[in-house]
């Protein structure tokens, strides 16, 4: 289960928990599969985050996309040497993972 911004929600994802109003009244039940129209309705209601089944963000990004996203995620931490070290390790890991995935894909074709 993962809480994601509504902007990352895709049709076919399932809600892990119900979406409720501020007073606790349920709007949409858990287990409902999101559709493009439902996502648009949620956006219109001002819902900005949803809790979905599985690891939606990891499933939607390949390692090379994650490398490019690191700059955005660490943008406010440039002055922190520890965070720069973490970012460097993550960049290295995702770069190696992307290369391994590419090599596996090449072997599968051959």
C-alpha cells in the first residue's frame, strides 16, 4: 500500500483505503479501481492524495527515470553534505540497475 499524489494515479490502480470527506463520511470505498473519469472527479473535489494497493510509484518508473527524478527530490538539500552522499549512492544504484535491466532485455531478445 502506498500513498501517492493524485497526479501519479493511473487508471487501473485500486484504492487501499476509502476516500472520505473531512467529516469522515466515505466518498469512495476501498478496493475500487480508479478510472480516468474517477481521477478527474477526485481532482475536482480537491483530493490531492490517494492510498493505493501495491508500490505504485516503483511500478510506474524504471531505474533510468528514477535517476532523473533524484535531482527534483533532493533539490532543497543541496547544502547538506549527508543528503548529497545519499543522493550520490541512490544515483549510482539506479544507474547500475538501469544498466542491468538493459543487459537483461538484450539477452532476452537474443
